[in-house]
């Protein structure tokens, strides 16, 4: 019959109808009474679970840790230990949930405490904790529970269920094969095979279309998210993602950098020429600004407005260092101008430390504050367009004396201000050679590609001279850097740096800790698009090193930089738990299969606390990774679900 009918059949209706018919025919009076008794026990059990959950969560209520309480309540709800809850403080509702998304349905003035109140549909219990009233409840529809219990008590009606299972199995095999194939594909990272599935059933076709639509929508939304994120300036996007509600204020240094003679260039040169030269400038400037922890707020013609938040490093010193690097980038552009360009490429900058406010306006978000005005006023005081210069208040000079030389001083009354101000202007800056010779901690203020290349050579020499403390002080600074874009020269410089330290280590002139430290920096200083075979070869040598720290760091970095990491699989079976755990994590982020799952289960079940801790760390990290990067894989992959269940057990 099925072979002749090419139309799609409602598989779900067919299974339910056949199962229900078999159930009605096969039921007996004895089975009914058994189910009824088991139902009463199940209702009592749910009420006991409800009370246990409520008593367990009382410390979280008293500690006012609402985030922890919410997480635990949701976890309990998902495993059906409770169905609704509400936390009240006087008349205020702090947390709540019910299946109907109806607050009014459970927001009552509860006055009976420490007792289970129930009817045919539900049971609930309220406890009073100081000003709090904490109520949890479960649904106990007897008809539904009886039906579920009957399905669970298959042992008493095994013959009847066997017949129904055979019939259902036949239908599943014939008509749900496409759905099973769809489920298998969804539980993997590769969704390209979706197009090859041909559905025979109505439900399968619906699921297939929905899945394909979801994948298309997901890709579209990811594109839209990137587009709108790029449309918002980093300063605004950073505050929007901070989680704080506008308006609020923070201490920051506001910086402006402006091109001298832009109007002349714009009027005299062709649009293509101006566009090319300004794009080259903006690309380099943005990368340098981000390296110095700067957040761009506005592009106004040729002017860039950005700020650097006050933090562990002095934000005004960071601002000056950033301007120095931008000036150097501008000079490089000027040096590369074609013959007969007939113009310079100098920039001027200013910066002011003060309180910035993040505010919500009618058309979006914005920054406001006196530093925005002051930095513009300072920039307007610059009349020397023949050289690049940085202008700032005299009060900042003490924190900048190691980074620049004051060229001139100016006493002026800024427009709109009642008191005169003393302004300093710097045109010459301390180079990295002099700075590092004086104080290695000044490395934090040198982040351009040229400065980094010199730093690599300097640190190699220091390590070769046995100055380990200098090296590790510098390492603690360098590990906070992260390059999104770079020149090939800088990437090659880092590769030589790693090669030199590896050679020193082999000659026993550099210890294993120093080598592992340099390896860990590779992902920060070599963008993926600049990775060359030479770097991968150096890291491959480090994989065979005797020190586990060196091996582990090489595995992590190769996981970031190498396209194919299949060769790292063998380290999963390393006797060192750190090496093995890092190999499991790196490999699992690419593809979590049965082999890795079994190894992680072995770690979780280990009696060795170190291996057990490593296993828990890897599983937790994989869960977080897939939850954020691929929610479908997170929800459907059986290996990951098995590991997460075991972790929470």
C-alpha cells in the first residue's frame, strides 16, 4: 500500500492512531489500578522534590544572589523538579516563571507559609524569609500523569507494547528515515548535506524546510550583525556591550588627531587619489588606536576622535604614545607619496583627561563631557602645519616626561573658558631604544610594528645575557597586546624571535619557561592571514620538546593558527594531563567525535584529581564554546550532551 502511494503521509498521526488502538484493546482493569496507584506515588514524589528544591535555594534567596538563584531555578525547572515559581519582596516581584507567561496568574498575596497547598491541577508551597516570600509549585494534572505513568509501565503489558512497537518501528523505518538523517546532520558541524536529503513525509518536508530556512536566516543575521556592528563606532559599541544602563560616566582621555592641509589636498587632487591616500591612513590609524586600547568615537572628515579609558596604564601616556605611532604612520605615507605630489602628510593631535558620559539620545547613543570640547579647543591652538605635534595641558607633563620632549609652551584663554590654561606641545618623542634601556616597563607604550620588531631583538639579547627578570617583565606586558592587522615584516620578526629563543633553549641559554612564554604570544602577534610555513615548523619542533608547558602552549597556538590540526590528535593520549587536556580542547573545538568523548569520559571518571579537574575544565570550555558559536550543535550533538550531563552529575 505504501509503495503505491507517492503522497506524503502524516507519520505522527499514523503512529498515535496505531498506538492508541493497540493501547485501548490491550488495556485491562488490573493495569488501570496499578497505574492509578503509581500516579498517586508520583504526585507525592513531585511535591517532595518541590519542597527539597525550595529548601535548597533558601541560602541563595537570603544572600540576595539573584543571578545564582535564577540559574538554579531554571535548571530545576528544565528537569521538571518544579513548574512555576515567584520571588516577592513586599509587593515587588523579583523573579518569576510559569508555563503561560502570565504573571497575574501567580502574583498573589500568599499568607499561608511552610505548607503544601494543592488542588486537582497544581500544588505549591510558600516560605517567608525576612521581607521575601518565596513560592514554588508543580503541576499535577492527574490525567496527564496517569497517561505518562502508563507509558512508563511497559513491563506489565509487554506483549501489547511489543505489537505496537513493531508496528511503529515499521512506520518509522519507512517514513521517518529522512527525519533521522536530518537529525544526524544537525548534530554535526557540517550542514552542507542538508540539500541532499529527500523527504517522503509531510513532517519531514516541513522540518527540512524549517532547518534550511533557519540556516539561511542565521547566515543573514550574522551578516547583518557584522554590518551594524561595523556601522557603529567602537566607542559606542563597547559601551552598549558593557551591560551598564545609560547614562553613566567614566574617567577617560579624549584624543583628536587631524590631518594638516586636508582641505588643500581635497581641492587640488582627484577623488580617487584622495580616497586611496585617506583609506591607507585610516586603516593604519585604526589598527594603531586599537593597539593602544583606544576606542574610536567619530570620523569627522579627516579628523579621528577617540578615547582611551583610564586603567592600569596611564591613559594620557597611552594617548601620547598612540599619537606618536600615528605620526610615524603618517610620515611613512608621506615618504611613499609619488613624485610631484606637491603636498605633505602631517597630522596634529590633542588630548585631555576627564569625565566622559555615555548617554541615550533620541536617535541613539552618544558620548558627552567637557573633554570633547577641550580637546577640540586645544587642537585649534595648533598653527604649525609643517610638522606633526601633540598638544596637551601642562598638568599632564609629569606623566609624559619619559615619552617626549616639550617643544614649546603656550599660555592662552580657551574659547568658552573663564580661566587661562597652560598648553604644552611635543614634536619629538623618546624612541624605543632609549626607553627600554631606561625602563623595561615603558614597553607598554610602544606597540607599532617597528617598535615590536625592535622589542623582539632587545628581549633576545636580554635573555642571552641571562637577564630573565627583564624578559618576563616584558612578557607580562606583551601578553596584553593583540594584533588584528600587521605587516609581514612584523610577523616575520616574531617568527625569528621564536626561532632565536628556541635556539637559545637548545643551547641551554634560555630556560623552558621563557620558551613556553614566547610560544604563547604567537596567536597575539601573528594574524591568521600572515601565518607562514616557517612559523608552523618552529611550533612543530616545540611539540616534541621535553617540557610539558612548551608542548601544551604549542598545541594551543597551533589550534589557533594551523588550518589542519589532525596531527595534534596523538597528544590526546599524552601521559601529561595538561598536554592531553589542551589537545582535547583544541581538537574538540574543531570536531567533537566519539574518540574524544570517550577520552573525556575517562578523565571525568579518573580517580586522579588532576586528570579529573582537567576533564571538567575541557568539557566546561567546550560547552561554553559551542553554546556561543553553534547553538544547534550545542543542543543536538549527543557526544556533547552526554559529557555535559556527566559533568553536572
